[in-house]
């Protein structure tokens, strides 16, 4: 009986830690996406070579972060509907 209770508590703690980790990674991904988009817009507004290189560098990270954002949004919609 004690073993079953201990296993159940350990599984619950593990589940809560995974959910917390997922939420933290989601927040970091969305913040990074916002920073990359802001950086690209500000850098592309200037005409210097350095700022254009920064805008091009920021463009590389935007697509993967948009895909992560789409997955996060889809999972939140599924969570609400389920």
C-alpha cells in the first residue's frame, strides 16, 4: 500500500514538473520570437550594411520560432476543446 502511494506521488510530482518545464520553454520561445521580430524590423529600417546583416541574421531564427508558436497555439486550442 505504501509503495503504491509513493509511486503515485512521484508520478504526480514528475507530471507537474514536466508541465512547468513546458510552460517555461513556451514562454521563452514566445519572448525570443518577439525579440527576433523587433530586432529584424528595427535593423531593416536602416540602410547600413551592418544593420542589414543583423536583419538577415534575425530572419534565420524567425521561421523555427513561428513553427514553435504555431504548435503552442494548436496545443492550447486542443487543450481548451478537450
